[in-house]
């Protein structure tokens, strides 16, 4: 399918076609939005598109993903690795969305659980993310499931508006949400910047050395300092 056939007036899009016949992932966004694709986070094994955008108060790190049902690959490991790689500051908004085929009571109104659901629920818990789509997104004569997920660290800033009829021949509904945060930075304003951050790989930390270091500190002397800065400088 050509790019021309996929155009929607007022919107730009990113696409990642499946290497085999059919399928893939696409992300549409308002043409005025300054959005940057983070190809360095994408791998050949997972159908994902990573991006970065900004509001006037926040950076946004997001991912559009598809996790095929019954897949042998654990997409949550990829998501975790990607989040560990990017610059996540205290005011960074995380938006992870897509058809993830995950069933778990903590993620939706599902009463059943599958492997994808258990893995995704664990990933969400570890990263303090909340699933905000709380209605079935695929309804058939025999089933009703919430397969389309939006995980975020700011659930209080997102209004779930509902699920509307699918587009074209899709058997999935369209899940609609409203991000209440301030408006995004556009092409007419200053460039959006991914702010660098020092990332500590705690998995390889020598914790015995760390514990020995802090055990040998004279804490009584440190707490006698006049202010916090003096205390930190002396450690």
C-alpha cells in the first residue's frame, strides 16, 4: 500500500510494515506536532514504533505496538529495555498503546488471564503504569475482550472517552482518550529536545561494595552538618 493511499488531511503518519504479507503498525499524529521517531529503540523482532514529543511542561515518550496472539516473543522485555534506555525524568509522560492481546483482571474487566496478560501486568506494576482503556475493544458473537491497551504513568491526566465503531473492515473498535495536559509544542515553536539523563544499570551493581561504603561512614558526624549540601558533599 502506498503512502498516498494512507493520507489523512491534517495528519502525518509513521508506518512499519510487517516483513511478511500484510500487517504492520502505523502511528498517525497531527501534522503541526513536532514528533521524533526513536528508531534506535526499535528492533526487528517486535512490531513497534517509538516516538518522542513535547508539551510545554512535559516530554512524552510513546510506543505504538502490536503483540500477536500466541507469540513466542515476550514484548514486555523489549518495552522494559527501551524504557531503561530513554531519558525518563520526573515529569516525562509515558504512553504505551496497541493491540497487545493481553487478558488480565488488573488490566481490564477480563475475568480470564493468559500468558501475555500476566507478563504485561507484571511489567505495568514494576513501572507504575496504569491501563486506562476500560471497555471491550473487540466484540464478536461469542466474545467481548479489551485487547487494545493504553499504559501510562499519568492516568489522572487521561479521560477515557469510550470505544467507537471500527474503521473499515477492522473487527476492533476505536478506543478514544483525551490527554488533559497542556498543548503540545508544534513546528512553529522551539525544537523539542530529549534531555540526557545518567542511567544507572543497577542489575550489575556490586551491592556488597556499596553497603560496605555506607557502613563505614560516620553518620553521626554527617548529621551534625549545618545543611543538606554539606552532608552530601562529605559523603
